């Protein structure tokens, strides 16, 4: 057990204890909300699983704080790429893939009472590998056609596998955002972003007439109709595609400034699952709004903002371009998921099935978040520039 003692001692001396404290405050707050959100059915399994996930996440955070992720990816990048593709494809293996909410996004190994979401885990290794790729291409010409083509191919391969294997397009959006953020941070010329935006707009214009009647497309149009106040689609906005978001915004609005009281929310404590049908996962922010009011919601936003700000600070202090891009990628991942989830609950963004980082229930999600922050902590511990480090052995 000497390696464990060494890891603990190394973390205590050099690890980012402030970041860990922020993560624990956020996840502890989330655990309180999950207990309230699942109390109506008398089953505490979600609370126990989340608590175990937090405990394991802290251990992962401490362990990863002492690992040089940049060196690892440099030496093992081919294995990381193979893992990114192969692990996502496991959902298609008969007997392993598990479907929830219409997405084949989870795997369950026989004899293990735990479901893992591969795309959630691969987000981390994708950020590591993509940061390494961007840094290497910067040594040549990052904005050249061959370099941009390689970056797009990397995104297309990873996101394409996820889209085909899981049909989880919300997760694909996360990868697309990470691609945009990290290429911008790496220094890709703005003309490429303008070209990409134009290509996306043209593709949507061509494809939309053929998919506008599908349910996932209606999730987008119903938000637009809600924002502009289209009276012709009121039934669709409130009873069909917009049902979940209608219940969510009603819960938040009914909480007012201070909320209805912890464990006293009308919809949160309702025994009808349709009141808030994803109250401990996608709609945990609505649970907070109903029971703890605007003050409770602002506290969630402040905690997430503090964690993201810490990631940006670490990125600015990073000793190399690769480490800087890694930290920016992890911070961007938190930012995008937080904005999407909160915007979904406020009925200003469509439902994409993304949980609120550190707050929503999910064993894979909470461990992944702690692992990501552990990698940020490891970047903070690297005080020497990369060219001074011994890279002769892994």
C-alpha cells in the first residue's frame, strides 16, 4: 500500500485542495437534492449509489492528481484512440448494451450491479488526446488545410461512432462544443469557424424539411414557439414535446425567492412520476428551484462557476500548450453541460438528456467529473516546463 501513501502525501503537498473542496461542496449539495427528489418513492438506492460514487470519485481525484497526463498521452496516444472507439462500441455488444430513454448509451457487465455510460467516460480521454493533437499541429501550422482536416477527422470519427452506436445526439453536441472551444483556444484562425458555421447552417437547411416531423426536431421547434409565444402550438408546448419543460419551469417559478421548503415541494414530492419525470437526473435544477427557490439555484450556479473559473486559472498557469488545452477542455465541458441543463429546465434550450455536473444523479457521471477535476489538479502540480521534465520513461 506504499503507492497509496505516496499518492496521498503527494496530493497533500501539491494537489489542488481548493478545487477538491469546491467539487465536494457541489456534489454534497447535489446529494441533498437527490435525496429530496427520490424521497417520494421511498427508495434510497439513488442516494446510496451517488454517495458511493462521490467517495470513489474522491479517490480517483487524488490518484490522478499525481499522474502526468500529458506524458501518458504522448507515450500511449494510439491506445487512447483505440479505447475511445472500442469502448463506445461496447454498447452494441449483445448482452452488454442497456437502453434508457430511447438511447442505447449504457453497458452493464454480467454480475456487476453497475451501469456505465461509455461516451461519458470517453469525454475525458477525448479531451486529453485532442489537446495533444492540437499542440502537435501547432508546431507546424494549425490553421493549414491538412491540420484542420486532421482535427475534423478526429472529431468525426469519435462523434460519428457515438451517434451511430448510441443515438445520443445530446452527447454528440458536447463533443462538438469541445471541438470548437479547444480549436479556438489552440489558435485556429477565425475563418475556419465562419466556414464551419456556414456549412452547418447549409446542412440544417437541406436536411430540416425531411426531419422536421420527428420527435427530436419538435423538441427544438417547441422551444422556439415557447420563446416567441406562438399561440398555434400551445398544446404541443405544454402537453406533448414541451411537457417535461413545462413542468420544470412551473416548479422553478412556484419556488419564488426562498422556495416552498426542503422536502416540501409540491411536484418534487408528488407520487405521480409524470410531475417531474426526471427529477433526480435531468431536472435536479427544477427540484432546487421549487424547494430552495432562487437563492438555492444561484448557489448552484456560483459553485459551478467557481469550479469552471478554477479550471481556467489552472489553464493559464499550465506549463505547456497541451496541459493548457486539457484544462480548458475540462472547464469547457462543465460549462457547456451546465448551460444546456439549466437552459433546458428554464425552457430556453431543447431537451438533450444531459445531466447537471456534480448535482444530478449518475454513478458514471459523478466519478467522471471527479476524474476530470483530478486531471486538472495534476496539471496544477506540474510546476516545471515540459522541456525540463524527464520523458524517458512512463
